[in-house]
C-alpha cells in the first residue's frame, strides 16, 4: 500500500487582497508550512477557472504523519497564525489525501 500523502489547501481571496496574499504566501507561508509540518515538497497552483484562487500542496512520504501529536500541534499553530494575518477576505479549505495511483508515460 502506498504511504505517500498530501495536504491540499484551497484558498480564495477577495480581489483586493490577491496580490498581497500571493506575495506573502510565496515568500513566507509556503516555506514555513513545509518546514514546520515536515513536508518533502510543497508547491502552489493558480486556478485558470476561478479568479483569485490557489491550491497549495504539501507532500509527505508517510500520510500517517498527520496523526501525530506534533503534526496536529504544528498545524493548529499555523492555522492560528494564518488567521491573525488574514482575519477577513480569505476563504480556505484543507483536505488530506492518500496517493492512490500513479501512471508514468515515459
């Protein structure tokens, strides 16, 4: 069974915050979250269909890390800091995924 897992965060901002949010997320938040949660890799995607919307993906070698007290504590702290920085104007959801299938066409 594949153990890799992913934390996926979808965020949508009001238009007036989009540029400032992107700068902050790229420069500060993405690297901080990846480091604090022990991600192997992190990246962001911008939606071509939904204005002011991005997806951040944090990759883990073992999805079970999300069950550890240290991970839960770090996640709670990061969410709290995010809420202080962006008290209004940013709507987001978080989901955890297990890797199911990979197809390589090389």
